[in-house]
C-alpha cells in the first residue's frame, strides 16, 4: 500500500470516505513522521492526542454510516500564530512563552468543525516578522532541501570565515562524508512550508502579511494561497499588521489548497474586517482550461539583477498559460517600485501599535527587576521578550508614527498604497490575472542574509504589492534551479477571484509536472 504520508489532503479525505484505510492509521503515520523530524525544528508543540481524537471521531462516524465532515480523517499543522484552546501559542516569541489561550481562533475552529485534526503548532518567524524563519525565539527552521555540499577542507574554511564560528553547526549538517549548508524554508510561515514539503503533514495553515505564505511555498516546492483580505477571519490570530495580515492554506498541490481554503474561510462577526459573503465551492470549480482568460505580465516586475533562471521560468509560465488557452497581454503597474518602502513603513507602524499590549501585565513573561517601577518593568519585559527583528520593526513603526514624522512617512506611505491599488484596478481593465515570479531567487542558506535586513526585505519584492492591495495571490512550483532547488510562479487575481487564481495555478501545475521532493536527511 502507498505510504499514507505521501498522500495529500484529497487523497486522505477520499481514502477515509471509501474505506481504503482508517483515519486512525493516517494520524498514527503522521504522528510518527513528526516525532522523527526534530532536526527540521518545524514543530514547536506536538499534539498527537488532538490528531488521534479527530481521527477516532471520523472512524466512529463512518462505522455508524454517518455523513463524514469535509476534512474528516485529515491531520494538519497549525502555524503558531493561531490561538488554540488549551495548547501553548507563542507566535515563536519569548515574550509569550508559556501562554496557553482559553479560546480558539476562528480559522482553527473552522478547521476542527470541518473534521481536521491537529498534529501540532508550527514554528515561524517571531510575530510573523521575517523571510527566512531565523527570527524565531525557539531556533531556526531548516528547509528539507539541502544546499551546497562541502568537503571537510572547504567546511573548515567556511567555519573560520563566519563572524560567529558557533553558527556553523547550527547552519550546517553532515550527510555521509560531506557537509551541507542548511537552507532557509522561507518566512514567516517557514515551519508550515518545511513540514508540508517534508511530508510531516499533508497541509498546514499559514499567514501572509507581505508574502509569508507565497515565498516559503516557493522555497520548498509546495503551493500556497493568500486569499482576498477579509476572506478568512483574523479573530484569535496574533496580530502583526492588521490591515495586511491574512490567513491561508499551504499544501502540496492546488486542489488541496482549494479544499483547505473552503474550510478556513467564512464570515465572522467577531472580526470587523471579515467579508460577509458565502464561501465559494472552489474545489468543484477547479479547471485548467483557461480559454478566454487574459493574463497580464507586469513589465515593472522585470527587476535589475534578476537571475536568468527566474526569467526563464517566468517565460515558461507564460508559455504554459498560452497552452492552456489564455491570452497574454503586457500591463503596467507604475508604482510597483514604491511598494516595498511603503510596506516597510505601514507594516512596522501597525506592529508598533499591536505589540504595545505585551507589557508584562496581563500575559506572557514579566521581567521585574528589584526595586523597579512600572516603566522599568515595561522596558525590561520588552527588552527580554522581543527579538532583534521585532525590536527593529517596533522602533521603525514608532518613529514613523511620532509627531513630526507621521505626515512625512506614514501618511505618504498610505497615499502610495492607494496608488498601488489603483494600478491594479487599471490593469484589470485589460487582464483577469497577473503572472509573476514569486521570489527573486531560490532558497538561500541559513545565516546568509541575516546580517543584512535590507537584503532580507528584498525577498518580498514580488509579493508585497498584492498584499498592499488586499488581492488574492498564489504561488505554485514551476521547476528547479541548477542546484535542484524549487522555484515558484505567482498568480495575482482580482478581488474575490480566488477561483481564477486557483485555476491559473492548476493550469501551471498540470504542465509543470513538478514531482521533486527532498531526500530525507533529518
């Protein structure tokens, strides 16, 4: 029989329904996989009891002849940004270490109501701030793909030239007689992308503020979609930037993403930004036939210094969509070049407001030096609890919101955001979806960019514009670079047109025939 952990969400769901195997068998297989993959550091908390309870309920319902729930028998991973009742939720930050919510986030509750079980809480960049999953207070997540191989002599040279030689063992792994560089799984949903690519779970939740579903999906050769802002409730999801944060699914193919998104989405009266709309039947509407679809190619996305492999994959994606029946048109998004600087003003500004609640008073850690006053406690708690990247963004955000700088920076960034949204509106007059690369490179080595925040931020250059406009966007794997590392293609759609995005993604998936998978070293 096929290894159950090689099955995706649809395969597990359908197999449980038709009796090919029991849900408990599936849960047990994934629980073992998770327990054996500590080297990836993808899971912060393992919850086998939750997965077993959901599986038992599915098997009991089937034995009684009851109609099974949409995700009955499907175990998933939950990004640690979603509050889970009775299960530690930290946003991968020391300041929330030990915090156990007494309530369930709306997205996770929707998934449990659909019959899914939870294998555990997934590691991430601290408070979702990062592009490599190196800002977690609980250690880096490693991609299941390995980087450059080094013999002992080159490994020694590499170690001696590192600013901190102790980082060598953290960022390298010995496999056989060679050392390999560990690769970043992308961020902030790096635990989710690593776990799905390594077959530790068939699907996982992610969140996307400026590309945190799409970029890690591209780095690890899986699919992930950020729906229209407001499709998924933000209630019970720890906030980073409230006008940008949006939950979405990550899985190994487009169909599985559609299935998960149907379960996650829906109106929530507890979230003032939630869209009061029925959830479409995205899985039933999937079609790779794109006859009549107009695909826009934004000329501004051809950035200087883009690797030839990314350019070639983009052209290949254009050819695939033509083959599926689409018409290709060039479009202009003239304010694209301002998207990244605008994002890194707006997002930190919102973060500085959202993270002000972590003061050592109500929950999380409290650092109270002897003889300290209230302000001293605030300062000590935040200094101890927040990591360097979170502190950097809080400081930037506080600065741009301060008197004398609010109009010069924050107000101007919001005006640019409006212009970027207007660019997309004009593009929709001549096209239905846009095709771009997902990221400007394949996965880079852990530690390679962590000392240069600007280089790290540039990873979001292709994903940030659609986030600022609140548009649905998806990454699907398109091929491999010369080192055998995955590369992704991004589809951006009109507001509420997740179906168009999914269908274009499916057309690429069908033609790319992407079957690469990492070899287990963990």
